[in-house]
């Protein structure tokens, strides 16, 4: 999925599945591209996570529990 936002907008991840969802930046090897965005633990079924983007750029992410699930967040001024 791709989402377009403006600086200061919130993105909300809601886990509607029956498995954990663990969004993190998808840059290797150390996931340091937008470290503030990375969660420290997965979102459990029925849970949600919101984050306010303060940096412009194209931020790719993946589900750390399922590497095939990926997305991109484009943040502009």
C-alpha cells in the first residue's frame, strides 16, 4: 500500500487480522532510515498504532512478522 501525507499528519495502523502486525522501516541492515517510526513490539489483533510524521520523504515499511507485507508512506510539505 502507498499513502500520501503532509508533514504533521498522522498515520494509523489498525490490525484487523488475527495475527500480530509489526510495522518497521524496510531499509537494511539496521532499519535506521526513520528509526523513530519503528515499533518496539507488534500490534496485536484488534490493536492500533498511530504516528505523526515530522520528516518529508518516502518511507518504506514492512511487517517484521511477515516480510511480504510492505508499504510506502510519502510525506511532503
